[in-house]
């Protein structure tokens, strides 16, 4: 599938336009189906976007928010995406949204995958808006090229929404959406900043397989819009 590219001169310009586009897609979902679903990723890149989006004027009480992936840590940890989203997105006007937890009490994420799928089933699916990031190794969500669970995470015929993964090149066990759950989404975005990430993406698309750079699996299977700024 071709990668649609929206390139901006600054992160500020990207965040303003991207937030407005997300709000428009969510409003469409609410109008058509009564509720809308927003799946977000963690990391530093989306923080300014979250702050802009949190003040966007839509019917947030009709929006369900959850995570594309989560590190299997307590919410008190600095590594928690749940904490990051609650502190940066689910504030202001967006505080009215309903947050669907990925992390649960099980010590091993593998034991929590089915329960996680059950919680996510309460959301409007396919997801209205899903925002991915990408690591410099080409991973997206918590589908890492190094993890033993990658084949299962990329399998399109297993019918799974969530999978526990254990990267060897990054800390913490994770819970991640699977490739079929990601590519079923109505609007899929890849949000990147910086020349290095853009070069990684271009090299991956041109030269890598899906198992070498899992972001390629998403781009090959769905229409993805790149939102990039220096």
C-alpha cells in the first residue's frame, strides 16, 4: 500500500493540523456510530500533540481512549504509557473521555492478553483513529524485530487483538495490539519527528522485510498516513 505523507515545516504546525484532523475523524465516528475510539502510542514525540488535542472542542464524553501498547509496569512508573496519557491527554476538555486500561494486575502480561482483549471489545471497533510511533530499530507498537513473539504478532490469521511481547533490546515486558488489530483501524497514522526517524522509515520501506522492520508490515497491509516534522 502506498504511504501517504503529510510533511510540515515545524512540529507546532504538525500538532495544530493533526489535532484538528483527529478531532474531525472522532466527530465523524460519534455522528455515525454514537461513540468514537482513539488509540494512541507513548513516548516523547506525541506529548505536544496530546496537549493540543486535549483542548480541542469535541464531545469527549463520547470518545473512548486506549493504548496501542503498554509496558508491563505500574502506573506510578515513569515508563508507564498509561500515566503519560492520563497526565498529558486526558486533561482539560479531553478529561471527559473514557480511558480503557491495557495494564492489569497480572504479574505476567501473557496471562492478561485475553482479559485485555475483552476490555478493548467495549470500544467502537474498528478503531476510528490509531496513532503509531516507530523506534530507530523499525519497531512499532511493541512489535519488536528482536522479540520471539513477533511472528504471532504479525500473523493475520490468528484472530488475536492483543499479544504479550518481551523485547531483548528494550526493558520491560509489554502488551501490544497485533498487526490485524492495527491495520483494521479506520484511520492509521504514523507520527514521527526528526530527520533520523524519517531516514529509518525510508530505508525500511525500500530495503527491509516485515520481520526486519515491523513498521513495514503495517505499511504493506494498510493505508497509513505519515505525519512528520523536523
